[in-house]
C-alpha cells in the first residue's frame, strides 16, 4: 500500500514537472534547464536524509553500490533529462510521453538479463502496445507536423497576446522522436541500477541513495558548464524561464524521492505500472499550464492510453491476473508460458 502511494505521488509530481519544463524551454535553453534542475536535487535529498537520520547509511554503501548509484544518477539525471528536455522542446510533453514508454522494454530486458526475470505473454502484448502507442500520435498523410498548432484539435482560441515573444508552436516530430527514444534509454536503464544500488536498505537507504545519485549528476553538470561560453549562457537566462526551471527542478526531485522510496518498500512490478500513470497526469498538467504550446486531440489521447495499457501489461504479475480473472485451462497454460 505504501509503495503504491509513493508511486502515485511520483507520477503526479513528474507529470507537472514535465509541464513546467515545457513552459521553461519556450524561452530558455536545454543547457539552462539542466544547470538549474540537476543541482536542486542535492540539497533537497540531503535535507530529507538528515530529517530521517539516513546520512549514516552513506558509509554503509559498498563500492559496488556507490558505482551503481553514481552511474544511475549520471544516466538518468544528466543524459536522460537532457534528451527529455530536447524532445519536449521539439514536440511538447504530450507527444513525448507515449514514446518514452519504450523505456519499459529496456528495463524489462535488463531485468531478464540481470535480475533473472522472465518474458511472459502479458509482457509480449505490452511490448506491442508500447510500440503501437507512439505510432498513433504521428500526423496522418493529410496532416503535416507544421499544422499541429499550439492549441491543437480541440482548442481553437489563439495564444494570449501577452506572450508575443513566444513563437507559435509547431511540432518537430523527427527531432522529438529521436530525443525521446534517447531519453528512454536513460530512463529505462536507471531503475535497475537504483534497485541494485539501494540493496534492500529501506526508506532511509533510498534517500541516502538519492544523495549519491544527484551529487554525481551535479558534478558532471558542473564539469560540462566549464566548457567555454556555457556558464555565461546559463547566467543569461530569462527570469521567466528560470522560474519555470526552478519549479520543474523541485517537482522532479520530489518525484524521484517518492520513486526511490517506492522502490525501497515495494516490488518494481508494483511501483512501475502505477508510476506510469504520469503519462495521464501529463495531459491534464499540459492542459492547465501549456494549453497553447502542446498538441492535444483524439490521436494523442489514444496513443497515450494505448501506451499506458502496454506499460501496465509489461509490469503486471501473471499470477495476479490469474488470481482475479477466471480463464479456461487452455488459456491459463498459454498465460503461464515463460522465457527463459
């Protein structure tokens, strides 16, 4: 129950983080977003760890655990987040969400190879649905990406006159899909590393793990900012973009905090499908915060829910389905198939 609650909180905060980041990249750059959102996580996780007395656990992590957590932080918070922001800037958070669901396929593959999990018929169906979902969001033969207006499909009003500096939104599908898939690599591989790094140390251990992961990501971000011109570019950020990136950084850190705690007290098979509800929350968050800078409409909603169903099928337990759904013996035998 507690793990599910943490996963639900992680889903909601992650969705609103995406909407805030989308608003920020309208007038700011991806480099500016990374420079603000990554370092925020260090003091937030540190304060939380101090509050529950988890700092002493840092000394208990083995060299291997520290390696896993450091790698997870760099892959997720630097590489994955950078790619996510690039994708969001190109085609909006609503279109990015279904594509990023393919990260579960990578997570499943790693879980089979590293954690000894198995492929089941439910997971095969999930893979097919996760792949189908993003395809449904693509523009049809009679619709070009340029025609995807900021107030898409069911929103006909013009952007507010108070934002003349923000150009009309035109989704760049090629760039958006490329960076979405790259972000899925970062987001799909990190859960395995986090699980291995925490090593069953409970809620307090998860907060200590977050300190390690965010610190590693912040160090790498600081090194990147030493590149000539980068620091000057970051300090040239507009005030409105800085505010949205700060909000995004706080929300995404809270999301990761809830997620790490969820992984610490519940199986990944419970936490992951609930956390994937963020793709649904994302649509509502985008409607609230970015009604003129996202693509909405029936195809986006259909792609979102198809990919969500696929995500649930990828992570739900076969035994759980058989316990609550009466099926003929022949179907039960098929559902129980496992590989390897």
